[in-house]
C-alpha cells in the first residue's frame, strides 16, 4: 500500500500556527502549567524536583493506576501510557493488524485508524453513521454493521464520542457492537478521547470497556482534559494485548516524558480530574450558544445536528463550493483555519472547533461569515 498522507493532520500541522484564528482544533483552550498546578507549593516543588530521566517505559505505576481507576476492574497491568492518543491508536493497530485482515471503521471518523489499518495492509470497510435530525444525532445503523462484520473481521474501530459529529453511542449500542465482535472473535478499538467533554449532561458517555472480550480503549488528555501539550495518551485492554503493544512501543517513543507523566498523574487525581473536566464543560457550554447564534443568522444555508460532546461542530453548507477550496480561501483570504469535509471523505461539510477563547471564536466566525457572503 503506497503511503497515504493523513490529510487532516497534514493540513493542521502545516497551517495551524500560521493563521490569525485557528478554529481547526477539536479540543478546548488548553490549560497552562500554572492553572494545572494551582497554588499548591508542595506540588510545584515536586514538579520542579522531578528528575528528567526515563520513567518506567509503559508509564509510572502511579499514572497507570490513575488511568486504571477510570475502567472498572482494571489494574495498572491493563494500561499502557503512550505519547498522545495518536500513538495509542498506532500501537494497537500495528500490533493487531496483518495484511489481508478486514477492519470495519465507523465513519465519519478522525481518519487516523482508517489510514493506519490500510497502511498495515488491511481492507478498511466504512460503517457510516446516519444523519438523523429527528433523533437529534448521527446515529449508528446496527443492521449495516451486522452486514459488514464477518469471519475475516479482525477489528471494529469506533470513535465515541465521535469526531467530527460529536454524537455518542448508548450503552445498549455499545453492547450490541461488543456482541457482534465476540461472535466472530474480533477486537473492538474504541477511541474515547472526547469522553468527559459532554455538553448537556454531567454523565460521562458510556465506555466500551468491559462490553466485549476483546475491547481495547484508546484515550488521553488532549481533548476532554485540555492538555494536548502533555502528549499523554493510553491504551486500556487485556493485559496480553497491552504487553504486546508495549513491546512495539520500544521501537517508537520508548517512554512517556517524565514531566508529562508527573503532571498527568496529578491531572487524573479524582478531585483534579473533576475540576479539569468541569472547566472543559464550562467552556463548551459558554461557547456553544455563540455558535448557535451565529448559525441562526445563516439559517437555510448552514445546518448541523447539535453535538453531544466535544468542541467541534460538523456543519453542512449549501454554497456549492468544494470544501477544500473553501477552506483554502478562508485560510489565504481571511486567515482563519477550519477543517474541510473532504478530509473525512465528506465534501459539503466543514468542521469548526468552538473550544477556543470566546472572543477568538467570535472573530473567527465573523471571518467565516464574510467569506461565505462573498
Ligand atoms: C479521535 C481522536 N483520537 C486521537 C487523536 C489524537 O490525540 P493526541 O493529540 O492525544 O495524540 C485525535 C486528535 O484530534 C482525535 O480526534
């Protein structure tokens, strides 16, 4: 399989630091180290005294225990810490996928798993979510999934809450997915990196954890926690699989950064975790109405199904222009960055992040409105 660039990440990597307003992000305005540590002198001293050595390469026991606490019945041995959620997805797919495997991938989706499994020689089959305005979400079509899953299916890959629609699967739907996977002995890779960033409820989106024999969760601190610069992610799964991923990790980034491991352990302490997720939800709930007002002034030309989680909006537009061309014009003529639907294989859509500071968001939206008028 010739190398296929990861279009969305390439676009963001190239331009996100060269525009006035970046609305291509899917997470919230990041915390500073200062905000993370608050006014706790002992903690600040402990962080300053952290030796910058190689830590335990699959993550310190302290951090793995904090992650394990998020998954009932898990221990530190069920967890591997990775460099971001991206590396977690890479390690799991690299470990599991062999040429000729079939992988069913929920679409639309952050296209990393799609690209990786193809790079590892698998046949990726898209399982399309259905836009359902009446149900108020992009909902899964379980019959379609049943048709796609067969004896050759090695893996079912879901992203829940979903990037880019912000839709969430229910516990019953996850159970059904688990049952379908178990029937053919497939793994379920659930990327749950937006879990905890719910817009309308205090309840976290149900996890895939424990719902299938071969469920493996990937997640991290970049989105719901607003800590992408720590580059901390994790894999939670059966110990055997996690250990196989760890072996591969030796060929990649070896170990998490010592400082990041230390700060992540702090962020996942239960009181801190609640504080950080509370901050995220407060940002989402302040900013979404700004988006909604803006959309109301474009009624008829821009439509969307409100997201349940995450800091992004998946917007259908009807201006008859290709999404990549539109985003290129927004970038070059208005210095604002969005993600084109093309990068998800869905032209006619735009992804707008609404997790940034509210004045920046308003500035960006005004620029997009000006471009759409033109
Ligand atoms: C669904 C999903 N998984 C993983 C990642 C990568 O996360 P990280 O920055 O922690 O590597 C992203 C980033 O946008 C994402 O949207």
